[in-house]
């Protein structure tokens, strides 16, 4: 299975976890997914009152400069660790 196929499978699997991951895990998988699929963040940081948006932007921006393939590999690994600890439906 190619890296892209594994990445796409992980993106489907993460939606079928038995329970919702922690907020920190959600931010990590969000940031890795965005970095893997779009590359470095290209938008301005959300405003002061958008706490959720700022947290997501900060997590994504923390991956700045990471190669897309490396982000895909880390995403796949993170999703697999969540599957191992939480399980799938």
C-alpha cells in the first residue's frame, strides 16, 4: 500500500473511532492532516475571540516547514496509536 493510500485510509479510520479523542490528540491529528494535505499554513491567525480557531491555527502553524510526506507518516502513526488505544466502531 502506498503512503497516500495509507494516509487516506487513516483519514477514514479516524472518523470511526469508538470514542472522541482528547482535545490535544484532535489538535495533533488536525495539524498533521493539514500539513500533509496543504503544506504550511497560509492564513492569518484567527482573532482574539476565536479560541478554537486560534488553537487549531497554532497547532497547524507548529508543523510549519515539515515535509508533506513526513506529516503523512506521522499522521498515520498517530491515527494507528489512537486505534490501538480507543478502537474502531
